[in-house]
């Protein structure tokens, strides 16, 4: 078992939380995990990217080579396209449909959607709206994680247990909101 994941988005969208949950679930299963340094996390609104590699065998490098990623999880649709050269031919993109327009020449959403729809395996969700509609407005990132669960090759209950451990110190309400968000995302899986 090996899964190479690129997590990307914009600073402040919860990329680090997704990485922490996946990492916690993998470590609890005694899997090997390596995560490359997250870029951009110090600047809210700046681009953020992280490589996360999970395997049942030792992992030599924390970096994912071009054409080798199994999954791109993106909190921002243009960022998903930015890392497309890293995705393998059968890889999955699970992305938010909500743009974070932080540059003056941000492409039209129709162009981004057109480019994504040309790919064989894409899940694009309006996670912001799903989060608001379901009373979990601060858990849109975990909705995206729920949608990516099968592509990650991690059992749903393992992610749920990881959420309980990761958010336990924040209290029962936060844990329950994130478990609800994970279930919402699961409803929109591949």
C-alpha cells in the first residue's frame, strides 16, 4: 500500500489540519508517513502546498516526483491545476469549487472548471456552501477530506477516530462538527 498526496490551497484554509488528521490516522495504523515542509503557511492568503506520503513500507524521500502523486486535495480550484504536473495518469483531484481570488489576473472559473473536467478523476464540491448549509461553517476542509477518503486508501472509521484524537483538546462541540463534516464529504465520494 502506498499513497502519495499533494495537499494545496491558500493559507488559512485548513490544509495543515487535513495533513494532521491523515497523518494521525496513518500512524495509528502503523504505516510509514513522510511529510515535506509546508510552503506558504506563514502568510494568510498565500499559496500553501505539502507533500504527504503514506506506505506500509519505509519511505526514502518526503518529496513526490512529477507524475507520481495519487491524489491532489485542494482547498482552492486554481491551486489544484497548479500541481497537476505531479498527478499520475490515474490520480484523483478532490477540490473545492470555491475560488479564493487573491491575485488580479485570477482566471475565469469557467476556464478552471473546463480544464478540470478534461481530467478522468475529479471531484469538485462547493464545500463552503455545504459547510454553511449543514451548520459546520469552520469545517469545510474536513468535508473535502471526507470526499477524498476512498482515494486516500484510509478506512473511514480510521479518519473519524483521528479527528476525535486531533480535536479532543478543543472540546466535544468541535469534534462533533468535524465528524459531521467528514460524513458530509463521504456522501460526495467517487
